[in-house]
């Protein structure tokens, strides 16, 4: 639904949103590139991990190196690349749709842009909470391990 008879936002607010949209689009594109690098590292862990394992084991005095560790890290990196790609997609879509919505005074595009922005911040909020919980858990494990190491 396009409504060209009435502007909801002031020219300054539109200018601010255009600027935010340009930056969001840039951050999204850089995120796509970065997630591609993460996926490349994951593929290296799957393919090159076996060669690295053989190189480590061929060193004199080195014991067996578990092979499953490289595959696990590869899967973990693929998961991280997928999550980062999805977050970058929401950032990029916000940037594209907010520009369309403001340029054409298109409320549907602005609604879609705001939904992408919500998803972007929601995902970062969830990742922040998970990181904080993992940090607290790691601190507790270190404190308990330190306590038992002293006794």
C-alpha cells in the first residue's frame, strides 16, 4: 500500500534512516564476505584437517592425534557461518527495504524493514545472552577446578 499524500516522518528523520540503511547494507555485505571466510575455514577443517593430523603424527615423539576434533570444529564453523550469514541477511534487507520505503513512501517496505531490524537485534541479543551464560559457566568451572586443585 503506497500513500503519497502524507509523510509520516520529518525530512531529518528520513535522512537519518537513509544513513542507517546505507550502513546496514554495508555491514550486511561485509558480513556475507566474513561468513564466506568462516565457511572456507570449515571446509579446510574437513579437508585439510586430515593432512594436518598426518603432519602432526609424523613428527618424532608425537602421539596419536584424535581425528574427530577437526570434524567437530568444521561443523562448529559451518554453524557459525550460517548464523552470521543470517544476521547479515537481516541487516542487508533492512538497508535495502528502508531505502525503498522512504524513497517511495511505501509503508509495506518500511514494515518489512522494521521486521528485519527486529530480527537482527533479537539475534544479537540471543547471542549476547548465550555468550554471557557461557562466560559465567566457564568462570564457575574455573573456580571449582581451582578449588579442588588447591585441596
